[in-house]
């Protein structure tokens, strides 16, 4: 049975909290043209307009229809058009065809958002009694869900703009970067019996619980992310041409997709460039290598005589550090060079810059139970054939992250802001 605080804690939410998150989403669209918001560059990505509508559908479906007496849906077709994967909420439009939805137009989507926001805020003003705690909990989930889609707007736009022959920029140019990173350092991971997973009353998704014991063998993790320069050495040493370095799925993918470098690299060893949300720019060796798949991260680790950390190793070494870094609030939207090492400063780049692949399969913790009802589809049903990433990225919001947060993607995925941290057994 769930602990009482997990199901009945009353979130300390205000209308200002709700408005801030919703406005942050719209602020990401401030410099976009309507044409930017409707196109879809691949089946795994979604148009910005769809993200704007889907996050609104979430509040309409799981908050207003459930808790606001007499609420009438904005449009009878929106449930079909903007449901993502909730089978319990009904049929839905095919994901690969979201870019075909030229209608409803962007203006109508913003009107939809405004109407739903008015109703949710009115519901919050009228609430406060114990009977409303599940409503507030659902609103809280919806706000964290919207934070996820803010990151997806940026990653999907980056992929879209990279496919545009004009190579447009989303933000102003970035300052030139450093040419070399400092030497990779290593940090001991606390070994023995450790506790993994969320404890306490703060917000967390159901896949972060229950807290449970794990045993960790003596090992170390690198104190910063792997750099472009280090990954360039892997390429120049024939890393993409050596089947001995790759898992079978990885080698098959390399051959089929003709991978020769990370997703947004162009050119060759004598002059790589990298596509960023600030447009095309010179590749800087000291910056963390980004947009690599689990398959590439695993192959690099094997080439380097190391491995990827488990999610337990990552969590126990990162959980006591400060939650700070190159996050979305910096508006850089590109990984930055690791800050200088100062003595025994611990883990660098634990939060922000890039999501870090672990070698842990995305699976349930012992005793896991998904949230009841249709919202239980949010995490649990995806616990198959995916790997866990930890830490957050340069597109993640600070108030959305915590040490126990479990992101997850399929092994070949690399359009997300994903990077590499190494681990090794203690000598």
C-alpha cells in the first residue's frame, strides 16, 4: 500500500505557480512564426502547435472535466486531436501525422489555452478543502508534464530547423567556446547498501518510488561529461567502423543509418561544425558531446576502457550536491564547458547541460504501483526496452528536476539533449 503522503499530500500550489509555468511555455514561442509551429520533422517529434494544445488538453481532460462541475469541452474534436498516448481517454490522431494538422490554427490554440487557464484558475480559487487535494495533485502533475513539453518544444524545434535548408537560428549567436577541456577526474561512489528512489513529501512521479535498498560495488564515476574533443578521438580511431565496440543493435543501426558522428555534426576531422539552436557554428572541443544515443554512449565507454554508470550509482553520488547548472533559465539552450575543478569539488555537470545515459533498463522499482486510473498510463506502461537517463539538460527547468528523476528513451534515440558520463570499477 502507498504511504499516506504519496496519495493525500496537499500540494502548496497557487494560481501564480500555474500561470508561471503556462506563460513559460508561450514565451518559448515568442520569436516563432506560425509556419514554425505547424511542421513536423520526423515521427518522434511533434509540432510546437501540438505541444501547446496537448498540454492544455491535459488540464481540460484530467482537471476540468473531472473536477469542474458543468464544464463544457472547448471543441468536440480536440480530445481526438491532442491526446498523446492515454488509451483510457479514447481514440487519438496518429502521431506521425501531427504535422498535417494545419487546422485548428495557432490563434485558436492560444484561445483554447486562455479559456482553459481561466477555468483552472477559477477552480483553484474556489478550492482549498480536503476534498480538492486530488484535484491539486493532478494540477501539480500537469505542471510538471508541461515542463517536460517545454523541453520537447526545444528539442523538436532544433531537429526541425536542422532539416531546413536555410539552417535558421532559434536564439541569438553563442559566444565562442574553449578549445580544450580539463583532464577527466574520477569520484568514488558510496558503496555497500544504499537507498534508491524518492523519500519525503516533495513532488515526484510514480516511477521514482518506492524507495528501496540496492547494493553498490566499489566504483568511480567521471567528474564531468565527455567532451567533443574526447568523442572526436573515438571517431578518428575508427570508433564508428569497429564492430567490436558495439552492441548488436548498435552495429546494425550504424550500418543502416550510416552514422559517422553525433546527430548535429557536419564536416570531418579537419573542420567539424555543429548545428545548435543558435544556428550552425564551429564545433568546440571543450564542450560536452551532445545528441548521442545510448548505443553511441555505450560504444564510446567500451572504447575508453570504461562503462556507463547505473542509475543507482549516479543517484547516490549526485543526490547531496547542489541542484544548479546550465539549465533552461540561462536561455543558452546548448551544453557548456564544465566549470573549473576546485579541489575535491565532487560531481560537475550533474544537473543541466545534458541528460546522462545510464546502463540501467527502465523498469519498475520493487513494490512499484502506477497511479490509479488513466493517469497511471503516464509512466508505467513504458517500462520496456528503454534506458534511464539522469540529471537534466540545458533545456530543463530547475523546478522540474531532483536527484531521483528518471528520464527514459529508446537506445537509438539521439535528438534529445543526451550525453555521456563514464564509470569504472575501483582499482
